[in-house]
């Protein structure tokens, strides 16, 4: 079982701060910066950006667990979402399919991650989800489209498919090419929110979609990614500013 829970509620969206460290030194620096994040924030550690996985060696789950142990020690009160983002989903490293599932298994088995990210279209997604659940660790199923915004029905279908696959949270991020695309993402979020039995995290990326990172909760998105340091995706906003905006939007709710 994880040491912390990742509590998600669209009525009061959680801020998740990305940690994009390449090595132990940067991990320490990022943790120090994240410690200054707004109260109640969670952290997402991007394992695919860590040097053991970007140097072409394929990575070793034991190295990832050791780094997670260090990070958890530096952030004792912060829930950590452990994420390995493959290149197919916009990440910075690639590992063999079996190794991906083994990594998710090891991160979940450590008990240090509040949740693990599993790309729902990955060929080993079913195995990775099952492994996380064996250890009592929730799964954030994810999908990213850095080129476009799919139609409303397709976004809804993907979020539904994640829930059907056993995810505990369904997440999708898309790239808008127009203001209408931003509306499409919000419309899809609201439609799925009415039917979903699990929390949703949705966002429209880039400057055009920044409004969804602040106002997504009104449409059913239970978390937003905001920076204390380096961003991990286009359009992420500073955490302090996001906190202030969320406090204004959700005052009295």
C-alpha cells in the first residue's frame, strides 16, 4: 500500500507539480523547490527524464526505486505520482515493453508512490495496471495528443476506455489548434464526468489551452499540473498563480 493517498475532487482540483530532474543533484534541487509548492499539492516524478533511462541503457527498476526513495525522503508529506512517459506519448526515453511493466511493478511495490501512471494504449497496459493493483497502488491511466484535439466523442471514448481497463483515474491531454478545440476538450470532460465513476484529469495544452488548467474543475477535471521550476508539458502555469486562481474560482463551493 502507498504511504500517501492522491485525493482528487473536481470541486477542489489538486495541483500536481512536475519533477523533471535528470540526476540526483537535480532531484535534490527539484525536491527543495517542490517543498515550497502551495499547501496540498502533489508531485509527479517523471522517471523517463532521469539519466539512467535517457542514456540508452534501458534503465534499471532498482535505480528508479532508489531515486524514488530519495525523493520520498525529501518530500515526506507530499503524495508522489510516479510516471514513465514513453516517446510514443511525448516522453524522453524508451524501454522495452516488458521492462515498462516491470518498472511499474517495482515503483508500485516500493510503497512510496501515491499512484503510478500507465499509458492506456501501451501494449503492456493491462499487465502494468494489474501489477500496480496487486500492491494496492492506484493507477492514473493516461493519453496524450500533441498534434491535435480529437472530436468530443473520441475524447469521451478514450476516457471511458481507461475506466473499463481498470484505471482509478483517467487522464487525457490534447493540443488545441483553435479556441473551438479548447471548447471541445471542456465539453468532452463535462460529458464524461456525468457518467464516470472515477476522477478525471483533462487539459488542453499550450498557451491557447491554459484556461483549462485553471477552470477545468468546473467541467469535471480533478487536478491540474503547475510548475515550481521546469515544466513537463506545454502551457503549464506557475503553481502559486494557479493556486490563487483556483481559490477564487472555487470559493464557497
